[in-house]
C-alpha cells in the first residue's frame, strides 16, 4: 500500500516516534512524505521514504495530486490544531481523502488504529477499489 505522511512542526517528533514504533508494519509498504517529515523519518527509522517538496513549498499539493490520481491508500497527517497560517492546512487533503474514499488520520490514536487495521488486512479493500 502507498502511505502518505505529513506532520505540522509541533508534531514531527511524534511522527518520528510513531514510525519507530510501527516500523515493522511500515517497512512492508511504500512511504511518501512531505520533505522535512520524510527526512526526519528516514533519520530515525532507516525506512525508505519518497519525499515530496516541503509542505508549504508544494509538498501538500503533490500529496493532493497523488490522492486525486488514486495513488494513495492511506494518509497520516498529524496536525497541530494551534498551528499558525504559515504551516500547511490539511483541510484540502482531508477533503480529497473524503472524495476518493481514502482513510485519513489526523491524530495519533486514529493513525495507530489505521496502521494496525492495515496490518490485520482490514484495508485490503483498497486493492479492489483501485
């Protein structure tokens, strides 16, 4: 499965810890991430991450294009509800996920449920949906 990852600045460390904790699951899939988030994940996990541009520099739009082309199966965007306007707004990504029936998590609890569900085969329907 193709998994897209992004995190606001205050959530990047949480994303790193999440990827460390679920490395054994994530390593079985193709990972995409916004630039800085992808680099930080690679540094702590040794996972291969295809990196978009940095979120505010077009990475969110690249992620959106991949979602629109049905090339993404799961999105984890750990967002900071108090983030300032200079950080990427996940609203468009969430909207695209809703339009294309792609599971999306914006917090740690939902991200854990989706990744564990994916490991159990609960998201195998995505293969048929494509």
